[in-house]
C-alpha cells in the first residue's frame, strides 16, 4: 500500500495591544553578527519590521527603536519586548 504525504501549514500570529503581526523566521538573509531574526508584518498595513538578536543586543527596524531607544541601555521597542516574552528572542 502506498503512503500518502500530508502537507501541513503552520502560521504564527503575534498580537501587541490591538495590532496583529504575522511572524516569519529569517534564515537565509542573516548577516554576520545576527544570532536570530524574525520578520513581523502588521495585518492590514504595509508595515514590516525585522526584529533580531545580534551580538551587540536586540535590534528592530521600527521607527520607535530607531529614534527613541537608539543607544540607550536596555531600551527596547514593543516588538522586541513581545518577542522576548514569547521566548522567540533570548
């Protein structure tokens, strides 16, 4: 009897406050110094962010991280905080 192959689909969605984000791991595009990285795409909007753990600490491509938290110790945007709470970033 031939075995049938079943394809499974898994999707990860993150909710921060009332905003939903689709979460996908980034594997092939990692540059040196990045330990792990994720792409967050906000539902219903064109907003896309890369959230990563680097050798120098957490990083996010969102405006909040760039302008308000850049260069501050332990300064993290909501995307990094949420990913850490879920254990997706160390």
